[in-house]
C-alpha cells in the first residue's frame, strides 16, 4: 500500500510538470484528491487493515495530500504568472521605433509652441515661489476695466477693441459681459482673499476685435504677473524681470525701462531687452535700434490694490503683462503670428512631440 502511495506521488509529480494549462492542473488535482480520487480510494481500502497499518499509511496519505496541494498551488501560480507575462509581451508597444508606429498609421501628439513656452515660464516662476492662477475667458466689465482703474471713456473700452456679449435679458449697463481683452483681469480676482506678501502669475488666452496682420491676432496669449508686499520698489521690479528673462532666454539679458501709460499702474513702463540677435548693434529684428520691446509693467495703482482689498497704507506692488506669442516668435524665429493659430499641422508638428 505504501509503495502504491509513493508511486502515485511520483507519477503525479511527473504528470504535473508536463502540464501547461490551469484546467489540466485542476483535473489532475481532482483525480488525486477528489472525493472519488485515487488517494481516497487507497484510504477507503484501509478499512480492513490493521491498526498499525492504518496509522502509518494514513500518516503517509495525509502527507502526500499536503504535498500535492502545495505543488498544485505552486504550479497554478506559475501558470498564472506565465499568462500575465504573455499578455504583457503581446500587448507591448515599442515606442522607441517611432517610424514603425507611424508606418502603422499611429502618430504621436505634441504640444503647441505656445504651450511649450508657457510651461517653461511657469516652471521658472514656480521655482521663485509664484503661484499660478487661472481666470475666466468670459469676463464682466468690472474685472476687465473698472477694477483696473480704466475709466469709462478710455480707448481700451472702445467697441472696436472688445468683443462684447449682448445679453437679451439684461439691458443694465452694470452687467455687461465680454471676452477678456487682457490677463490683467486676474489681478483683482487674484488679490481677493489673499494677505500680502503674495506673488502670482496668470497665463492665458485674450481676445481683441482687431484687424489681423503679421503681428496682430484676434486671439493671443499673455502671462500676467503680480507681486504685493511691503516697501516694493521699481528696483525690485527691474531685478525680478531681469532675472526671469535671463532664465527664459538662458543667457544674461540687459533690460531698460521707458515710461509707458496703463491706467492700472503708476508709474507705468515699457521694458525692453537688448536685442539677442545682434547684441545691441542693430538688425532687422530690433529695427536697427538695438532694443526689443518685450513687456509692459509698472507699480500697481493704489486704486487697483483697493479693489483687491489691500491696505494701501501698508502695502504696494508691481505687475507686468508678458506677451507670450511674441516670446514664442522670438524663441523659434517665427515671422508671422497667424501661424500660431492657423491650424496647419505642418507648422505645429515641427515642435516637441511626445
Ligand atoms: N494689460 C496690458 C495689455 O494688455 C498689459 C499690461 C501692462 C499688464 C502693464 C500689466 C502692466 O500688468 O503692469 O496691454
């Protein structure tokens, strides 16, 4: 009987090794350990055996049962792993062979150049502790104009510059809606509920009802920036801008300020950088002047700070509005802003793809 059991076990191990399907393994298990399986058969034939025999054979049978169960489990686990590995291998896509992916009709996507530059600039500001804020494209008159100290008769409110929404149900002047003409709308939205010192940027699309040409579009991108704290001065503004622009262009840039008028800053400036193409000697990019106009900025007007709930006796700050499309054009040598929104895939597919 003992020999029978041992044979049974050694047959089982060779059979098990040859199996490659989970169902076959389960059948083999049933064949051995099931109710009418071979081990039960041997055990039931022990009825008439002596007590001694019952003891030794029973112990061996139980050990074999345990061993069989353990080997079956191991085999099932190994087979399952094989199935998973097989699935992983068969579903694997080798993205290192872009050509073969393209040949199979699949194309990888990519970022728009404006997005690439926007992300790069966001990283730089984030590393300097700025927050990145967002705001609505559809704005009210208050945030686009009023809160920014833009008086009713300012040319920026001219109907030809702004896309207004006409709400048929609302004729009140106080509730006019428009497509934001600049990201400065986020100045007051951003300040609300914040305690100085704080600093944030807000990149996004802006809209103007303008005739388009090589340097004007109806939809373009700005990146607004604002820093509010105690005793902020124009030198802080120059230092920040110089540092940030040097990071953006990955080389030391020279900057200069010229006076500029914007109702929401006082004093207001136009910040120029020394032409990176000719180094200041004069070329077609800088129109022979040696300087490229890059961003308007200034010290935030107290009226604007007050709209944001800031105590102007204690705090002040600076703000700037970077033209993102301009920067993209400078960086990639693009000579017409209309390429950016032209929807021509041959144009956009030249940039970084993933
Ligand atoms: N919002 C202005 C524009 O669209 C740009 C601007 C000028 C933003 C001066 C500023 C600033 O924050 O200080 O033309």
